[in-house]
């Protein structure tokens, strides 16, 4: 690592770094870490300091102060480089979008997650659990080193208002990593978001956030603000009109089988296929109101499955609250189109020999592509098929990556890598 100091006009100095790949050991796995210091209360700042002690401080970037693209350009031409994101699902989506915008970075490095805050549904399905509650940074870094790549479908949401003169929607065109909600679940998220902006002093801990979120959801138990949705919202999946039950008060489209902090929303039975984050399909379910949402969180009920589809169009004839991956807004009448955008390379926690085989396979394919044995396109096709087969085997074996504490992971790790997980919604919700 070389550091060059350049004098600025105001007399201050700034660090400019460059990395010489020839100085790295042949078997090294470079790691670039992004920390959202505002996630998880004070935990984000604590992790930033601890990671800086375990790694070269230049490898640890505070997203609150630094644009991630700068560090990505510096690190991502290194062989076998990996990225670790410390934050919630919103922070992970930020880094994936930054990687997508940097067209010069190809192939993209795999991204691992250290979940902060609450919810963290994407981290859950990748085996990293629902939150960080331990200070054994060295154990975490070992898990990142041993993790194996996995493919994640990224979806694009296009929203077209019915009234051309209406103000544009909040995310007119936005990637979706996890889920989109219309109706009662987005209503609670929107009330939470508005109250937090007005009285941020009330939101000082994850426990308080969950309590307040429950209160906002309970309010709709009385009001039923989204009743009659089946009359005003029309769902077309892969060109086929799908009828919504009359009791519908919320529609949820998911790419991963975890919602609102670990609720499983899709089971493969009665003619329905398995949920997968890399099969190019979204799962469409509905809920029957705030009480039904609460029962899902308590584990005493299940959502109503509608279909799985590669392309979904939702025609909304009146205003409803909506949210994409935890970002809520009030949406006027519109048409929503959801289709596959691209695929991202993530890191899944390795808990068995199957995962280690994927690691070796990925390393071999990277070597073959780098030495001109195969093209980058051939490498991606082979890797995608290998990941698909590994994911199918994992689902068939019932390895759903249930959440657990980081401390439990460490004890299992020391007993010999037995199966388990350290445990993926946004940094603040649920």
C-alpha cells in the first residue's frame, strides 16, 4: 500500500492511495469494508473503530463520510477481492447500486453482510443472521474469508402515474433487492418514517423502534385504511390476470423468503414451487390486514400465496402507501412494472462441504478467465449454473439459514463448523 500526500488550496492535506497487486501474496483475499456508522445506534461507530484495528484503516470506509465509488475503484481491480457491508438492507442496496454504476469494474466482487439495526432480511437468507451482538471481529473476518459466492436477482420497479400532471413518484425507477409492498404493511412503515422525521428523539434503540412500529401497525387494525383493495388494484403476472381475495389489504412481492425480520412468506407445497433468490421469479402474496401482519410476525398464521412470476404488472386505481425495501411513500394512482434487472454476486456463509466446493470452483473459474482459458461470459454462465444447483440442493436439504446469534456461531465454529448461522428490511424498520 502506498500513500501519497497532496496539498490542498486551504493548506490541509488529503490521503491518496494506490494499491500494487504485485505486492500481494498469491493466495491473498483482499477485503474492502464499508461501515454505515449511523446504523444500529452506536454499534456502527464501534464497528468502524474495531475493524480499523484488525485491518489496515484504508480498507475500512465510513459511508457516512465517504462516497463508496472512490474505494471501489481503488480496490476492485485486485484479484479475489471481496466486499463486506456493515449495515442494514438499505446500506447493502446502496453498495450494489454503486457497483452497478461502475461499468469499468467487471467482474463485480462478491458482497458479504454484517447486519446492523433490525430486520436484515437479506442477511438472514444468506446465513449472516439478524444482527451483530459480539465483538469477535477476527471470527467474523474468518467467516467472510470462508464464505462462498451466491447469485442474487435484482429487480427493477418502474412506476408510471396515471395522471401525467401528477408529481413524480418517490422511486420512479428503482432497483429492488428484497421486496415491494402496497397497502397495510407500507402504511405502518410510512407512519413510522414520518414520526421519526418529526421526533427523532423517540427512536433511540432497536427495541423502541420495534415497539413504535407495532403501535403504528395496530392503528390500522381499527381504521382498515386499505380495505377494498381488490376493487382498486389489479394484478397481471406473466400476462395472466390474477384475482385478489376480497379481504386483501396488502400486496407484497418478494425476491427472498424473509420479510419484516425473518418471517417466511413462501412454502413450496400444494402445487407451488420453492422460493429462490436466483431463479428469476418473484413471489406474490397478500395479507388481510394489520392483525394478519401481526399474526405473521408471531408465527401463528401464513400469508396467502397468489403466484410466482417473471414479470408482474400492478394497476393501482387510487392512492395507496407503498414501499420498496423499507423506503415508504404515498403513491397516487399508477401502473407498476416489475421485471428482472440484473444479478449480483453475494457471499453466503459456508457451513458445509458443499459451500467449500463452490469456493474452490469459483477460484478455479476466476483463474481460467484471467488466463484466457475461458471468456468472462462463459465464466458467468458456468458460475450461475453451479450456484443454481447448489441452491437447489440447499433447499432440498432444508438448509434455510435460520437466524442465530453471532456468539452461537462462534461456539459452533470452535466445535468443528457444525451447521448454523449468525443469522437480512432496511436499517431502521421492523
